[in-house]
C-alpha cells in the first residue's frame, strides 16, 4: 500500500492512498483527500497499462473533500497516474502497482501426524474455492523401513508438501506442562515454576519431577568462556494417585523458554510526534475496540492541524478518517471492529502536516483473533462417557455448510504436537507481501500483513489398532435384566475422520459409539459454505472407566512353560468398592491361585490391587489361548475403611480378554500335497506319515478345495510366502502377482468389485513402497542404496507397465527407468550387469550377461516395444549370437520365451526342441532343472514356467495346450499352502504362466463333486461356476493314514492337503551354520546373545541370507541393542553384511546381503526380560538362503538364569 501526500503553496495538500499490490479480478479501493485548496482544482486518477488508460476518478472542486473509490483490475502490471490541475498550480505523481494473481492455498492433511511402520494412513487434499470445492482423498501404506516421510504434490506448477513421521513409537499416556511467565526481570530473585502432569483422561500422575533451569551462555568471537552452562536442578516427589494402566516406569518431558528483559526508562518527548497506540492482545472478533492516537506538537504556531488516519487491510483500504486537533498535546481515538474481512492483521497509519510544513507520521499493526465468517462449533452429549457407550456429536455451522470433522486421541497430539489445523495455519501460507509507502515529503514506512485462506475436507476411514479385547457391562446394579455384555476391540488413534453436511437447519446430530481407549479425544472441525469458511474451537471428550483392570502376560510361550498371570484392578471412584476378580476357567490351561482370599476384597478411592495365578497352558491345536479375567464391583454389607461400599452406576464390570500364543517345542515343519484333478485324472490316493521324532500333539492337517488353480493365490495376495518382505525385490513379489491375477480375472469376466478393490489396494501400496528403493536416475536396488540393480530394475519396469491398466503409475517413473536400462546397453547389444543376480544358481555355461540381456529384452517386449526399436533390435542380435551354447537350461528357457515374444518362430522352435530333450518326464508330469546335479526347487519352478510361457505366448494349438497341461500339473504340485512357491522370483513367473494358461483354457461351463475318503469318514465338496474361486477348507481329523480323493463331473478341481508338525531342532550340518552363545549375569536378567554365522558351500558366496532370531518366552530385544546394531551395520556394511533389521512380534529378522565362503561373521543382540516364565524352553535361531530356502541351518539357545527356571 502506498499513500501520496503533497503539500503545496498556501498549504494546499492532497493525498492519494493506493494499494501497492492488488489481486487481479478482485474489488479493491483507493482513497483521495484534498485539503485547504485556494482555488478551483481538477483531480484526476488514471490507471495506465500497456494496453490502455482507464480514468478511475475525476473531480473539479474548490473545497476540501475525502472519499474512497472502488475499482477492479485484471492486468499484470499497471501504473497509477495522479494529476492535480488549477489556474496557478499543477502537480503529477506516478506510482507502479503490481497486479497479482493469487493461487488458492492447498493443504495436505494427514489423519495423524505420526505413523508406525507398516500402517495405512489417509490424507486429504484440500483446495479452497467457494464456487467449486476441490476435494481429493487418498490412502497410503508405509514400509517397515520408510524413506519417504513427506508428500510432495505438483498442482498447477506449484509444489505442495506435507511432512509426517514414520517410526516405531509408544503413545504417551500423560502430558507434562510447565506454567511459568514468558518474561522475567533481570533483577528478579525468585522465579515461580509450576509443573503439571495429567493422564490423557484427566487424572493426576504420581511420580518424581526432575526440574532443570539453565541459562545458555552467549559466545563472543575471540572470547573464551567457561563452557559449563549455569543450571539449577531440583527433584521433587509428587504424592498422587496410582497409575492405572502402567506398572513399569514411564516418563515424559516438557520445555519452556524464558526471556530476560530490562525495565524501560521513562522517555521525555522533545519533538513533535504521532503515535498509534498498539495492543498487547489480538483484537477480539466481532467486538468494537478503541484505537488511540497520541500526538505531541512542539514549536508550532497556535491553531489546529488535521490528523489523517488510514486503516490498511491486506490488499485494500478499509476506511480513511480525518481529525482536527489543536497544536498542543493530546489524544484522539476511534473504534475498530475486528471482522473476518480484516483478519488476520490490520494496520493503522496516521500522519499530519504541521503549520511549519513539517510532516510527522506513525503506523502500528494490530493482529486479530483470526475471525471467520462461518461460526462453527462441536458439542458431545453427554460430555464424557465410558468405553462402548453411545454418544451424540452435534455439528453447528451456517446453513448448507460442508464440514470436515476429525477426532484424534490426545496421546497422538502429545507425541507429535503442533501438527493440528489451527487459525494461524488457515490464515497463513500465502506469499502476499504488502508494502505501505506513505509518501509525505519522501518519508517511507514499510509494513507487512497476510490475507485469509480457506480449506475443506473429505471422508476416509480411520486406522484401528487392536490392542486388547475388552467387554464392559454398562447397566446399573439395581433390579431389572442382567447386564448386557459386549466384546469390544476398538482402539483407534483417529476415531472420526468424516464429512458432515449440516443442511438447511445449520445443525447435524451424528450418533457414535465411544471407542474403548481410556483417554481424552480432541476434536478438529472446519466448515465451508457459500457465505465463507469457519474453524471450530477445539473440544475435549474424555472416555474414562472409573473402575477397570489390566492383565500382564507374555506375547507367547512354549508348551510346558508356565508363568504368573497378573491382574491389576484400579479404582478412581471417590468411594470404596468391593471387587470380585475372576479368571475364566478353560480346558486350554490350568491355573493355581496365588493371592489367597483377596480375589473378593475392598478397593478404596485411588487404590490399586494386583492378584496373581500360576498359568500352565496346554492347548496346541488352535495355537492361541484366550485369557479372560472379570472384575466386578459387587454389593456388600461389609464396610471398607469404615465406609459403606458403593456400586458404580456405569462401568461396574470390566472384562479383559487377551490372546496368548502357545507354540510347540522344536522347529515347525510344513508339507503340502497338491493335485489338479481333471476329467482325465479322476482319482488320487495318498498316505500321510509323520516322522518318528515328531513332537507329541503338534501335528495338524487341513484339506482345501478350489475350482481354479489361481484361487489359493487370490486368497493370499498379501502373503504368498511365509517369508519377510523387507527389500525392493521382495516387495515386487508382493506386487506383481496381483497384476497377473487381475489380468486373468478381467479377461475371463470374473473380476468382481470386491476382488478388484482388494487387489488394486495391494498394487497401490506396493507401488508406493517400491518408490523407497528408487534411485534418482530411475534405477532400483535391493535396499535403495548402492548401485542400481539391472535385474531388479527390469523386474520393476515390466511390472509397472502392466500395473498401469489397474492403478496410476507415474509415467515419468517408467520413462526414467526405461532410459536407465537402455543406458546400460553395450555396443554388442547386450546389457551391462549392475548389481547381483537374484539367485546365483542361475549361473551356468553361459555368461551372466546373456541371461541378463534376455531378461531385460523380455521386459521390453512385454511393454509392447517393437522388435525394430533400436534397443530391442540390438539386444536380439546379441542374444542370437549365444544360441549355439545352450548348456544353461535357465537361459535356454528364458531365450525361448524372448524369441516367442519377438515373433522369431524359427529360433523359438530350435530352443523348444533343445528344452524338450532335457525335460524331466515323471508320471506324465513335465518339468526342468538347471542341471542333472543342480536340482534347486525354485529354479526348477522358474525354468518350467518360462517354458510354459514360451509354449502359450504364440497362438497355441490343441497339442500345445496338452503339452502345457503336463507342465501345469507339475507346477501346481509345487505350490505352498499360500498359493506361492519356494521364493519370490519363482512365485512371480509361475503365477504369470499359470494365469496365462488359465485364461486360455477357461470355460463358463462344467461342475464337479469332490469326495475325500479316510478312516474317519467321508468329506464332499461341490465345485461349480458360482463358487470356483471360493476357498473351501476343513481341518482333517486324522493327521496320519490313507486318503482317497475322487473327482466326478466336467470341471477340474485344485486340491491341497497341508500338514504341519514340530520336530526337535535339527543339528544337521549344512552349507550354512549358526552358533549362539548367551552371556549374562544372573542378577541383570539381560542376556546378551553372541551369534556366529558361517557358509561353507560350493559357491563363492551366498544369495541374500535371513537370520531369524526367536525370542525366549517373556523376553524382548533391547531397543538400544537393535539401534546399535543398525548403526554399526550402516557404518560397516562391508564387514558385517547387514542390510536391514526388523522386529516382528517375538522374532528379530536380520537381512544379510550374503555370506562369503569360509569367512565367519559375528553379531550380538541383548535381550530384556519383561515377564518371568518358569520352566523356560529353548528358543530357535534359524539362518537360510532367501532364494534357496532349503539351504538352512538351525540351533537353539536358552538363558539358564531366567527366574524360576528350575521348574
């Protein structure tokens, strides 16, 4: 904003106040004043651009006037020309004004500011536009190891970013606040500091308060100061109620910064001045506030002067006022109302021209309370509740408002504060810098302010954490029906994340069920209507169970171990109650009470009591035991502490159910038996056998039947392998099968909305995860570091191109990746290898270069790149040179597929002929292995799948389909219980081949009946067109014995028997070895594991190796020990070979890039005992080759000092 004020002969003055920056297309104003004219003057204000001149104001007058004129502009740059013309006077002034187009502010809002690795989150993309609201809602998944922790979006060439955290965390249960003045005087002797700690449900926190106050020293250049910062420290004990939900130590911290100020000395004014008096606090919304202007006029002739006042808004003048004051000292004032139009900052400028023609001026900024035109409020009824109750949320706003409402656990906001949407964020974020140039005899003042911005929201579901099972009984203890018991497992961190339309009435009641978390919920709501934007004051809704219990038990134990189950009851009522605590009986465990007659006893106000049982679980069949404890406040004639016992009206019964996993001793083994029974193969017989050393009671078996060979994989799209997925290639093994199954279902018209939504969600999250392993140049690597891997990059490229049919894949990512691969092509047409083979057993009589080139060429051809394309043509020339050497069966099969895609039928026929010579024909089944001596299961599946793809990718004949059927029957026989195979690459290629085969032989007709006969009886399954994808499974009564399987009808049936059992941990010597040595003092209960790993096989090194460390029952890994292993690994990766470490339930998984032959490596890990377990059993440590899982070794360890291990 600038103001032009000119004083001329005879004290004739004029002033024009014009915005320095004006929004294009918006209405704005300028103000003009003429003072003390001595003749008739013509004042003209003209807006000049390169295209035209527009007269905005013209007036002929001989009297004073003050007026403001509204105008609108749409040009990029303009000039204001002001001319005043009289008979004896002429003046012109020109000022440049910037005409700016303002982009609407876009917000990215996540449903939480912090996420656990692996969680699914939601975000809203909000662009304010009152005429056409723009909303977008998306879901995203987070890796266990997430590199991307912010969103970056391009909107109309503008970058929008939103940061969030991804880390392992435990939500705080209480908040710590420090109450102390923001400023203290230098001469102040005593500083009063108040520290408050409250649980999220409002109760005070007991414990110790450590207070530290330090004054940081200022360091001056060249001056050596004592480096010790002066500090005051004090520790105090808070005598408060017991902690209801935590029995171990816990702490939180808070910080507050004080400023030291020097009291100001009184100031004696000796010159003329104006002062617009500021305000200590923001101007309140919709209230009149008095603004004062103090003036002191010294050394002037007596009389009066005019004081001019401008109220300056963001891009316009609000109003302009003139005061006549005497030449002396005094104060004038006016009232100003803080409205949404002037928020968040308004500036008042005052100036005057003294009789001596001296100009004095002053300005002051006034912040407002961030007013909004749409008044929004939220109210819960009732205002507090116990878990599981019904409540009503009332949303009030202007009629026809659309409101985004979210309610988040206060613990999340304590953990990650400052991420909520508040008035400051809504009214900031634009780049409008407004300059006020008050030109009065060349005096300039510069002031800045910010305009108002708007947002809106959209609905998404909130993420739910299942921490425990709870049931509450909510009825009163008086007469009437018995209490209704409802199981509850709802423990979200974000409870509500929805859109609410308030309708014509401006009020909407939303019925809700209160979550089971004992906490305070914090609201956030904003509304948008045709009349404007509104943000509701934050509300708190406390969910509190005044009487409740908690259970303490380990995550899992091994059969034969026993432990002390603890149930702690808490009473936050103001009176005593009589509590009866009962552990539900079960045939799954035996219990021995340890607390005498205390299971029904008094529990007075703010007390807690812990009761115990010895628990010995026995069940193995289900694997999970539900432990259920009930605490009930009962009526009693007895008194407690001379008080009459009361019974609460709400929440008088609390039932907590926690799962306990019971595992068998030793090592779990799994065997699967698969059949594809078609009309030409109607009957099969099998005898289930268990080894002699099977752990008693550990065996279980199940039978599943499907009408589609891809049905089992479809059921388990999120886990086709019982293996970790912590690297870039393994993530692709999760992503790629979704593509082939979607293609199959779409091509056969079996794709339902439910299946499509499930599969595309997996595709989207897999795509997002894969970007964590992308390099800046478009390449991908196993862990996102080091050199790009050509194998993995080609795998990603072929998958992303196919995934484009179902989900959005950024074309720029595909282009970058394709360009990077093409840059690796050499002069001979082959591709340079970067990174390692997935499976080093692919190597054979042909160089890795040829195998890699065939793999990349297949990827290019699957992308529908023409054989005449330069890169493809050159690579085919390279591959043609190698077909004379066909000693490597894997490469031969891959080449057969490549030349089939390329349409070179002659070369294809030659390669298939060679493969037919080395095929393994067993009982009518066909498959291939790498060599006669190398019979890797995963490579055999992959080779056989490439042969199947080669046979079926070129208009197969009936003879080809019959040949393919023999391969398919062998392949389906290799599937694991999840529908996958041995490892990642064989699973991906096999499912691609099976999907192609299933598409070609698909029929809309046919049905069959499957009969399974055993000594226990008969089972019957129907398979037809309506249920062919239905997964039908039963648990078999007999885990040993003979079974007869028969199919009658006209449709094929896919059948599988899955047998699970445990055996003592094998001590066989294999190519891999692991030794574990526990080291600990029996006093510390913190054993340290030293692990030595070794490889002694035929290869120079292994593939990727997984070290799987099972925790002892009741123990967990020490977080600092895991962190140190991560740090050491990142610093010494070449020595330790550790690429990643994951903690999952009761296992620690260590990814090793590989082991070098005969070079042992050592690792260490410290454990912490959380629960005392007696008769402790050994835990198993396993090491295996990821791509050749049959290469594995196992060992056991135990901590003999564990409490009560004498059993």
